[in-house]
C-alpha cells in the first residue's frame, strides 16, 4: 500500500500538483508550435524554413510586426526578416496547404505570449524517421484544444505502458522508486516539456526494452532500443554495453543468444528504417538538411545543456549581467569557449575504458547502466534528456532489493537532484543553475564509478542484479511482505 501511495504521490506532483504550466494550462504551446507545425508541414518547410514560413504567414495575418530577425535553423545564425522572400516561401505550399498553415498557426500562436521569441529558437529537431512518424500522425489533424490534449496524452499513455512493463519485470517497490525518481527529477520535470508532443517516446522505449531483457524477450528489447535510437540518435550508446557482452561471449567461444538476438533486432530496425528513408527520394533533402542541422546543433553551447563540454563552456565563458539583473553568456562567447570535439570524445573514451571491466563483469541487463555516464562525458545533451538517469535507480535491483553500495548511489543521486531544486529556489538564473547541475553530475559520476569498483571488489560474485528467468526463480517472503525471487 505504501509503495502504491508513493507512486501516486509522485504522479500527482509531476504536473505541478495539477497547476501544469502556471497561467498557461496543460499544453506546452511553444514546444507544440515546433513539433506540430514542423511535423505537419515537413514536406513544405523541411528543417530549414519553419521560421520563414511563420513570419510570412504572421505578417499576412497582421501579426509579428515587431519581429526584426529570425534564426536560420541550419546555421543557427540570425538573419534580418527583410531578407525573407515571401513569394518563395508561399511557393513551397499549395494554396490549400498555405491556408491550413495560417489557420493552424493562428490557433497555436494565440496561445504563445513570447512572440517573436519562438522565431529565435533552434527549429524542429526530430530525426527524419521520427519526423516522418510525426508527420503521418498529425498531417490531417487540425489543432484544437481537444486534439492537442489527445496528442499530448500519448506521452502519458506510453509512460503508463512502460510502468506496467517495468512493474511486471522488476516488481512493485523498484518500479515505484524508479518512476517516482523520474517524475520528481530536476531534469525530467513537467516544466520543461510536459504537455508536448511525443517527447517521452524514446525513454518509454528504453524502459520497455529493459523490462523485455529482464523477461528474456530479445526481439522486443532490440526493436525498442532501435526505436529509441531512431527517435533521438544518442540512445545508440545503450547498444555499446550489449556489443561488449556479445564480443566477450564470442571471444570465450560461448553462445549469447539473448544479447545476439537483441543486437540483431536493434540493428535490423535501424537498417530497415534508414534504408526505407533513403529509398524515398522525397526524403533525401530532409535528411541532408537534418545532417547539416544536427552537425551544427552538436556544436551548440545551449544554456540548458548538461555534460562535460557544457561544463567547460560555462566555466570558460564570461558571465555577464543582463539588463534585468539576470546572468547570461552570449552565444558568441559560448561558441568561442567550446572545447575541441576531441576533448569530449577522449573523456568518453577514457570513461569507457574505466567502466569496461564493470561491463565485462555484469549481466547483459545490468551492463546497460554503464552507458549512462558516457552520454554525460561525450555528448552534453539537453537537460531533459537526462531522464535516462532513471536507469541508475531501476537497474541495480537484485531479487527485489539492492545492496548497500547501490542504495548509497541512489541516495547520492537523489540528493544531487534536491540540491539542484534548492539552487533554483534561491536563484532561477539558468546559467549558474545548469552549470551547477553539470558540475554536480560530474562529481556524482566520479563517485559512482568509485562505488562500483568498491562494490565489485567487495562482492566479486554479485554480478547479476537482473531478475532471474521465471523458470529459475522461486517466490519467498521478505520483511515488509515484498515478494522476492531466489534460485530454486
């Protein structure tokens, strides 16, 4: 009962106790503008022309008169609106689609107070496979309060599905603690992308993959990991530990059907989808635009980025006071402070070498958690992607209860999240807030690695915290009535 109460309390707290976005409701219209308009009109605007089309349509409707610049989503440079050719923009649309674009923009735009702010954002960032999926989902949908409510509810349905899958695989208490951490996490909170379109599909896919591996269902696990990689690219890193486990078995002359079939399903998913997109001539332009955009995006030192590169940037770049007294770092100075790409690659490579013995000693399922810090050291993803920290709370569970070292790691991670919330309560300035968050995670991952080695040396035979197959488990009763599984 207490476990269920914890889960319900966290779920209620996630949408700010029903306040959602204060004074804005349950839909994140700024984000919806990018992910609805960008996906629905992908054939017309691609990855490069959403802001141009928005400006031209807005001016035709008597809006956006105060907009003087827009961002080029492929170069991230600002351009004067006088350089936009309205005729060229309209030529990308049929007359009917242009009317629809203006109608949809009018509805969504009327719910955004920060205009022309969205035109200075960084565009529509879905990968081509996921952009096509989103396009098919919303192509014939007219935005209304009801339709957007239903679309944004897909994320909640996917996370509920993931919760059920994890509950069946790991049990009540691990699931309650993991999802409570997820919903209360500083990074995964509702404020950032709650009420958006399909923003949690990739993490739901990873959690379902973890549950499938626990149940020894490699095809399901591989397809879900492949989908997560197609949706957000960086989840490819979660295939690395599995590849190591497969090579380890191959070197020993052993068969590893669970790992091999998981990897085969993931690779097949990636190859089939990418090959299908390449075969569609109409998609090549979008793919080229995306590659150009994502290369530029990877060099972006955004304020809300978390990772080693972001930590270096905001340590080196000068902090300045804005006119309203807030702290800022200019885009030019942040870009100039970027370390060479090899720094992050070297750091990720070094950390991989350090965790390699731990991966080799772990079960295939547990090995996935050693991919988590590689994202921090090598990629510097946007803050909300760190929802995958939930794996560090879920995967350590063994037969219903982790050892003391793993509990200490979870407690330390939770304290770091609490410290981030406390610093935000003192000052909401984003530069020091996210700089501190990156610094906190850097310290955590160093300590986490030390704890993992201490644990391995102390309990050399404790290498498989994954639930055993049903055929090898027997139910016993633990203190508090928690059902645990132990070998027959």
